[in-house]
C-alpha cells in the first residue's frame, strides 16, 4: 500500500468535517417560540403569547408564582419553591425550553410547532 | 464427543468470518467498559473488524461479521433486546448499508479512511434516527448530535488509519 492517504480520503475527511461543522451551525439555530403554556398541578392554566408584555401570577401548591413576559421572552420571576431552580433558569425564548418549579407544581413550557411528546411521557 | 448430525463442513470463508466476529465481540465487550464522556461517544474499535472483513472477504462477509458481533456481544453483556441493543443493531445496519455503497468508490484514491468515515456516518445516522423516532422524540437529541458527529468523525479517521496500517505489509509483524 503505497498511499496511506489517498486524494479521495482527504476529500472525504474534508467533506465529512464540513458536515460536522454544518451540524453545529444548524442545531444551534433556534426557532423562537411564539407562546408559552403554563401548567399548575399538571393542568394547563394559561396559554400566553410571548408578544404581549405582561406579568401573570398563578397559585401553586405552596403559594403564588409570578411569571413575567417581556420582549418575546418569559421567566419565572418569583416562586416559593425552596431551591429556586426555575427562577435561576432566567429568561426562556427558544421553542422546546421549559422551567419547572417542582414543589410548587408550576411549570412553563415553550412548545415547538409540531409538539408531540417529551422524554418523560413516551 | 458428540457426533455432529449435520454434514455441513465450515468453509475457509466461514472460519475467517468466525475468527473476525470473535475479535469483534472481544473489542465490543472491552469497549463497553470504557468510561465515556457522553452517552454514545465510543472509540468504535469493533468497526475495525468490519472494515477488515470488508477489505479481505467482501461486503457479505462484513455483514455476517458485524451482525454476529452485535448479537453475540449483546448476549455476553446481557443487553439482548434492550434499547441499547437495538441502537447498536440499527447502527450496524446503517454502517453496513453505507459501506455497501462506498465499497464501489475507485480504489487507489479512496482508501479505508474513506470507508471508515462512510461507515461512521451511516452508524450515527441510523442510530440517531432510531433514538429520535423511538426513545427521545424531542429536540434534546439535536443538541447532542453535533458532538456525537464530531466524535464519530475523529474516531472514524483514527480507525480507518489503524485498519490501513493493519493491512499494510510494511507494518505487518514478522513472525
């Protein structure tokens, strides 16, 4: 075997390398979400458009959770859950993102256009 | 010794396939114990055996070696018919499919590194498709895909190069 690396091999390496770079580029182009679903105790409480700046308060198991929408983004600005994970998640704006306040049983979800399942309910 | 009831004599080809499959099973099992930074990121050393089979014995032998390897190593690891097994099986089918096409690439220019890259691409594509259709029908997989593809690209180049070295008479061990 005289040529350990043929011309076609170099071509293939570059071609597949380009596909990998393309995948990086493609998978990080995110579709901005249009609306948010607010659930309390698993039941849908609100469907909120992200185009309308507003603050909504819902009552969870522990107390009131404050949800804020501003400039196409949504966050949980106040929640009685002890660890504050959902508050620390900050602003959400991409389709597919979620924030869950567990002890308080409040969640917000930005659904994708063709939403079917999540990994917990297949 | 039990007298064989069949009159099937294994041919030379059968014995080569069995030997390569054995090697592949060992590599698969060893690899299963490698720590992995991300689920799905593996060196894919067992694909070396498939490439060797393809190069030395042809595509049909590569299919036999790979399928025997996947099923037998699953038996060994106790993962037969688990999701992991089906992911491995779909990966094997995808890589064999692309190898079946890529084997017709003109030889002097396209060596084992090209074949290894096609094999890895088929493996990853089939696996991700199955994972997406069956296990994780969400967008979460999309964030992993570039990293999996990058690792597949690196390991495919290394494996192709290794396999080429194995087949190179200049590097063959002299006994």
